[in-house]
C-alpha cells in the first residue's frame, strides 16, 4: 500500500492491490459457503434429559443434510476460485500488465487454488465423517430413550453393555470431531495476508 501511494501509476502495484482485494472477496465467499453446510439448528445440541424422539429425529435429519452438503459442496468452492482467477486475469488485461508477469501471477494463483481445494476437500470429507458419527451417536441415544438418565451432564445407563455401546459411539464422534478441528487449524495456518503468488514474485517470505 505504501509503495502504491509513492507510485500510483505502477500497473504491477495496482494489480497487486487489486489481487489482494479479490482474494479477500474470495475468503469471504468461502467463509459464507462454509457456514451454509450446517443447518442452523445444529449449533445447539439437544437437551438429552428432556428431549423427545421427534426432536431427535429432526436433529438427525439436519445431521444428514449437513453430511450431504459436506460431500457435495467441493465444486462450489472450485467455482469460487475459478471466479477469483477470472477476475485477476481481467484486472491484468485492463491494467496492461506485461504478459510474462501476468502469467506468473495467474500460474501462482492456480497453484494456490489447487492447494486450497485439496485442503478443503480433506476438511469436507472429515466434516462429513463427523456428521455421520454424530448421527450414529444420536441414533443410539434415541434407541435408548427412556432407559437412561442424565445426571450432572453424565449419562447413566442400567446395563454395562449399553454403557460400552454408548462409549464406542461417543468416542467415534469425538475422534471425528478432533480430526475436523485439526484440519481446520492447518488451513488457518496456511492463510497469508498476501497471496502466495505475490510472495514468490516479490521474493518475500
């Protein structure tokens, strides 16, 4: 930004500024799409001490919707990145940036998008697995509704074999959730304020 103020007619700097703006728009679009995966009602877990079977059935339908979305949304993320590349290419043309520089920027953007899509693909798969494990957990509790109590946040079952089945379902859900958290943390670490291709082009680190 400081360099652009000193050299406002420098088209490469103008393209860099435009590309950063476009990339920020892409991040916002990605976040917005990610927020659409889960139905809003999944943000609050049922109160298992008083929940009805109908409420659990409704919650499971939302889990299945979230799982289906997680398995189907990857092309929509790809479309967002395709739009970003098209906007950067159009900006390079309108600013008459040398073809060699424009090609390097666009190639870098394509490589960055490929890395991001790979990370998103793995995260979506993990989220789908989590929703599936969560659904099995809720299905188990629904099948045992009326036979257990919730005391101080702990489930109390009358039979030991039921406790073992509950623990297996809960552990599977927890493990799947932990995997999602790890992948999302890794994606967050990869985010940079300056697009990767500009870091390469300017020799920055």
